[in-house]
């Protein structure tokens, strides 16, 4: 089928296209398939999403003994498949959301058209980009205190970053850990005054301004320390058990930019209390539209909302 408007070859038409395979995408698929919307879900570059980079997940309701991030995502996927979701490997590379029938290009090749699109592409945590950080990812290096903080009860950890996320993570960790270092590269915080105040006035938090991370050290068991560089260019060694990176997230929203309203940092804006974007028939759920909560359970909740919103939209169409 040739679409004249953009002159692209449409190889397939679907009722509901879900882009992304974190808790939001899979939950949307579970609800959409049970509502006979025959969803097709493209998993993206990291099937299972951010949770597959963490170890244990202890805060997802329904798992009293915890579950690994990978197992949780496998379970969600199986549940979506059980109701007939068509889950495919591949990622969305371009979109055209100008008309009633939305078009999405997959893997830089084929174009699919869809009556409704659910965007669940998530966000990617920023990392420092040093080799030792990569080496200990999942073994003492984490980008999520609420996911992994529990494993460091009574231990010493460091949080890098000077924004609200770093301060919030440090406060959370201070409630669990013996000591929390906060490593800030400038001589001031970027965080809100209230968060700064809380961080600076928590007895077991020590803030190290004007320090940069040079190397994370460790052994087979995981992280044992970090080497920082202070304002005078000198090395400062700290003994730590965990290293938390909290230098921001990037929403995976680039391919929607020409069509979908976003805030200045690229988070998709939805109509309050719904998952509706500014384009009729296009819905957004999970971390790509949420910079505040960013939890698996909140992502799953908005995934459910997106499927229900899409179902109503298709019903009215
Ligand atoms: P921000 O972009 O606000 O802050 C990132 C921090 O990380 C900055 O201090 C930055 O330093 C530092 N940083 C960036 N790159 C590096 C690096 N390579 N090495 C060392 N430090 C680095 O991100 P956040 O995730 O903190 O917040 C994002 C948004 O979400 C903000 O608008 C925030 O207000 C909001 N938010 C709100 C919350 C709430 O209201 N409860 C909770 C969490 C976030 P520098 O300042 O030098 O650039």
C-alpha cells in the first residue's frame, strides 16, 4: 500500500501499535490485547527496558520475596503474549503523526500505519562514561536508589550529582545506610533550596563539593571504593560499598519531536489525568512522560491508562 501524503510504502496496518517494552509498554499490551485491540509491540533497543539493568526488584507489589528485574520483565511479557499481544524485536526509527492514521518506521526500513499509537519508550539514565563505572554496573554501581538502596543497609555509599535527583536519592539512602557521600562537581548544588537544605542537614550525609569521579575501584564481589579528584587536582580515596549515579535522565523521545508536545527537556506532555498527547490517537506512558516518580509500578499504572485511553479513542472513532 502506498501512502500518497508521505509517499512511503506502508507494509502493514495495525489497530494499536505500542513502542517500548518496559513495564509501561507491556502493561499497555496486556490491557490492549484483552480489549481485542490486537496490539503489536516493538521492544526497542533494550528489550525489557531499564529494569533489566538492575538486580533485585523488591518494591514491585505482588512479589513478597522480591524478583530480579529481568524475571519481572519476562513475566510481564509472557502475560502480554498469553492474551495475544504480538511482541516483536525491532525499534522505531521515524514517525509521521500528521494524519489520522499514524505512521511509524521500524528498523530504518518498513513503515507501519496504526489507528492508535502508545509511546512507552522510557528514559535512559545518564552515566559518567568512565570504564570502571561500566565494569561495576549492577555490581555496586546503580542509577536507582529506590531500586537498589536496600542492598546497602548499614553500609557506606556515594551519590554523584548535584540536582534534585541526587539530593532525593541521598536522603533516601541516608535512611538506610551508615554514611552517604554526595559528590558534586561544582561548588554549589543545582537542586532546589529545600532539597539542598535537607541534604546539608542530614547528619550521616557528607557533601563533597568540587570533586569529580576519577575511578571506581572494587573486586570480584563488587565496589569497594572510589577515587575522586578535588579542586586542587589531588586524588581523594573513599571506602564505599555502593556508587549511585544521579546526574539526570534523558527521555527517549527524539523521534516524536516534530509532532508531539514536550517540555524543554524532552519529556512528553500529556493532558492532566490522562495519557493523551496533543495528537489524537497518540498516547504516552511510563518514564518518557514522567520525570518525577520514575518507578516500575507507576510506569505500569500509566501503561494501563494508555491502553484504556486508546480503547476509548478507537471506540469513539
Ligand atoms: P539535573 O539535570 O537537574 O541535575 C543533574 C546534576 O548532575 C547536576 O548537578 C549536574 O552538575 C550533575 N552532573 C551532570 N553531569 C555530570 C557529570 N558528568 N559528572 C558529575 N556531575 C554531573 O537532573 P536531575 O535528575 O537531578 O533532575 C531532573 C529534573 O527533574 C529537574 O528539573 C528536577 O528539578 C526534577 N526533579 C524533581 C524532583 C522533585 O521535585 N521531587 C525529584 C527529582 C528530579 P552541574 O550542575 O554542574 O551541571
